[in-house]
């Protein structure tokens, strides 16, 4: 029975790899759309929070500084969280696993 699962997983993996070549452009488009939506939503949130004035050059420059500082802070937080997660002990503790069989 285990060999059947391994065979099924191998066949599915081969199909996914072949289809991935066909879907590569579509995935890139989806990724770009998600990034644009993220930037628009985050800028809209900052725009309403900080009452940004986009009618003057100084206001646009100030909004750009706020947004870039926010992106920098978000990146720093992402790196801190990732580093913390990497440092954790992710080994399996057999005392908390249910008994099988």
C-alpha cells in the first residue's frame, strides 16, 4: 500500500512539473497582481492613517518617505519573525505524539 502512495505522489509531482512550465506566465501575472494589490492596499491604509496631502510636491515626498519607512519596518519585522522561527526547536517530541497501533 505504501508503494502505491509513493507512485501516486511521483506521478502527481511529474504532472505538476510539466504543467508548471505551461502555467509559469500565468503564475507570474498572478504574483504581479498580488504585489500591486498589496502596495495599493497598504498605501491606502497609510494614506488614511497619516492624512497625506498628495496635491503638493512636498506632500508627495512626505508620503513617499512615510511609505518607504513603513515598508522598511515591515521588512525588518519579517526578518525578525523568520529569524525567531528558525531558531526554535522544531524537532518532534515523541512524548506528545499519539500511540499508533
